[in-house]
C-alpha cells in the first residue's frame, strides 16, 4: 500500500486493490464491491499476526484427518475437487466423502451414483439416500439436508468412525467435507474437529473475489489461520501462481491468514459427463491432465500432514 496514504490498516480489498487487478482486467465487479472485513474481535478468537510462529497441530497422526473443501460462489469446482481428492487418497487409507452442499448436493450425481434428482440426494419418501461405497472404496454420504447428519459418526474422539455398507462401523483415515462457504453453521461446527481447509477458486477477478469471501468466512467462523488454495481452470501454472500471489497478499493483509498454493487443475471439456459415466476422473482417466494435477494436490497433502490446518503455536 502507498505509504503516503497514512498508517491506517487496510480494511477492504479496495485498500490494496493495486495488488490485484488492473482496470483493464475483467470488467465484472470491482474489489471495492466486497463488504469490509469484520474485526477479528467479533469472532471470539485471538487473531494472530502472520508473523507469529505457526506450527502444525500437535494432534499427531493417530487421528482422522478432516479436509474441508470449500469455495465461494462462481461454481469454483469444489465438488469435483473433493470427489477426486477422496479417490486419490483412497490408496492411503479408508476415506469418506460427505456432501454438505444444501443447494446443489451433486457428489452422487457427478459420480454417476443414484441421486434421485440432480439437486436432491433424498429418496422419494424424503429420507436421505443411503451411503454408497464406490469401486475405489470411497464412502459417499449425504450431509446436505440435515445439519445433524453424520454427527453421530463423527463422535468426540480423535478418530472418526462411520457405518460402511458391508463392513460395519469402522475408523476412517480421511474425511472430506464438500461444503460451500455460505454454510457457516456447519463450517463453525467442523472447526471443533481440527480440520485442514482447502479453497477451490476460478481464475480472474470474480474468482478472486469469491475466493477471498470464502477465506474471510473461514477466518471469521472457524478461526482458521491458514488454508490451501487450488485454482481450477487456470490457463497455466504461471497464471495460477499469479492468482495465488494476489489472493495470499489480500488474505495476509486483511485477514492475518496464510494461504498456500496447492496447485492448478486445468480445464477439461466434458469432465462432468465423463465422471457421471465412468466415475472419478483420477480413477477413470488417471493419465489425464486434470487427474494428474489432482493427484499432485493429494501428494502435497500427504507430504505436509496438518500444514493446512495450522493452529497458533
């Protein structure tokens, strides 16, 4: 920020807009359109400076890793990311994917599983569709119609259990929750499970605004101080890294939040239809560019256990 503007702290994206997009880059929206960031004091949690020492949670490895895959509006591709990350992690442990998108619970639809209707996982009599295990061994369950859905399965311990068809009650190594940032009640509840946060975003100004909005929600409603960023549909890795740099700068200055680059997933025409016919792309087309990119994201998560769920040291 221009030092001549004084020493006041930046409060909105407009205060640091020169970091982001020039006036010639995408006409839709403007950084100033995003409402001011609420003061951290309203969250009831201390807001550490980015300069504070941040260390991975000391929960250790003898626990279920909870990965919250989220994003703002603009269809950022979080469901496809969550679906494929779940399948990419399946060889490394027992995985469950909870679809917690109340407006478009489409995990089943994208996977070609019985969903009764694209916008509803409910059966004809209004009950939740039963959990299904995919060919890759991923448990897919609904958490969109009832906020108390799998809470009983989550329990209160370090290890999360789930009732798996044909297996019974079993511990989970990974739980992925596909949830929009607008579902603030669930995001706040999930914070009690010590999750790691992954934000999916589209490139461009609108995608930037939606990503920042999601990060702000995580900061405000869960006290998150770090998250990973995946850019979907970026023209290339350099473009995605540039997008991340702008997002990370905004999060650092306005939210005291660290955002790490997890990778870019290239756009693939017909990806949704391919998954509905054949299942998750990481399994059905493992050598495709999108599958390889998502596997690289999964590898980073495995190599940096807990890094994206940092708590204050």
